C-alpha cells in the first residue's frame, strides 16, 4: 500500500488539498479529517496523484461536496485515471465538477461569488 500524503495550501477564497498515494479503509479517516478542517472557502481536491480510491472514500467526496454546496462554495475534483474510473462507474462524476489537470481547476472556482450552484461536468476526458 502506498502511504497517503496530504498537502494543503490556502488562497484567498479557495483551499487546495493535494493528495498522493492510496485512499482506502485505513487512510480514509485521515483524508476526512483534513477536509473537515478546510475553512468556509471553495475547495480544489487534487487527487491527480492517487493510484487507488476505495469505495469508502466515495463517502468522503460526497460529504465534502454536500457540505460545500450547503455553504454556497464549490468543490472541484482533480482526478487521476484511477479516480476517474471509480467516479464514472458509480455515477458520482455526474454530480461533481471535475477536471484531469490541476491547472484547469482555477477556472471553475471564481473569485466572485454570485450565489450560483456548481454545474456537474460529465464530458469525455478529451473535452475537459
């Protein structure tokens, strides 16, 4: 099992949490705790370096998405191929803002809040 590493960086109006390794039953509580510490801002969760995303981690993504939506903030997921596979297979991707490249995430997190709700993207990988 690859060790889980989490790095957080805070920016005006947005927090980026970058994760490397594997998210499974053993590491899920660590990720959940880190996401619960994110202040009331938009969140970019960068899982582009995650090689395995267990089913238990899907609850973490849904909980983070729901918490942020309830406070009118965006949740943007940067997916690795492994993460993309599981979110697509489970249908979770239809309710997430997701990108495959971290440098595309800021375009989905506007600095000015107008009260709009995030729109899910379900475009094929070549169209994101």
